[in-house]
C-alpha cells in the first residue's frame, strides 16, 4: 500500500511540474509577443566646418508598440519624441532623427562625466524601457571642440523583468478581441 501511495504521489507531482513548466513557457512566450524593442539600426554622420550632424535611424524591432518614445543625447539641447512607435506591420514606422551639434553645443565645448544617447519608451502596460548607447568625446587637436563617437555595439538596457505571475496578470488585462 505504501508503494502505491508513493507512486501515485510521484505521478501527481510530475504531472503538476510538467503543467507548471508548460504554463510558464506559454505565459513567457505570449508576454514577449507584446514587447517593443526600439533600436538604432543605422547611424550616419555629416561634418561641415564646426558642425557635426548625426542621423540615427530608429526602428521598433520588437513585436509590440512602443509608447511615449523619447530620444535624448547628453549635452544636446534637443530631443525627439513619438507618442506611439509601431513595429513591422500595417502601421510600421522608421524614423531618421537629425542631431545637429554646432560649435556651441555643450557636448562639443566641455568634457562631460558620462555621455549617452538614450532611447526611452513604455510598453502597453506602461512599463519603462531604456536603451543607452555610450558616447565618447574625443579631443580635437585642431580646435577646442570635442569630436563625438557613438558606440552602437555595446548598448546598456534598463528593462522590466516581471515574474511569470506578473506576466500572467498583465496578459489578462489585454482585451479578448486583440
């Protein structure tokens, strides 16, 4: 009788573990189908006299819409924002943003402690995402102005990492017709 009870308990436990793993995997997959991922897919640079113009091409490479998108550069007085940034599909968008750094731009005239090109946005549940591209200031031997280099190969990410339970709760908030 003890052996039958132990075998029954093992069967029930292994069934529960298998169900929990499947539930967890399915929840994670469904959750990731709604996440945006805005990235710089190309960057061009134009130098004319004492002015440098960077033009990053921005694209939402994730499957979800990015909301309240904002692009900022340390030592640049401007910014670029979009209310809703759509991924590939019917409302697909790609943005090219000219960042003009003249001879009076703070990033060109004084050494800053940390420089980044920052992309910030939210997902459909208002969770915050940030992508930080490191920017280097290079002293110019011919003038007092710093040259600028943007490193696209090593971005830093600030992203939410919700539990499976939180993902499941967020997914339940999506209307059934979506």
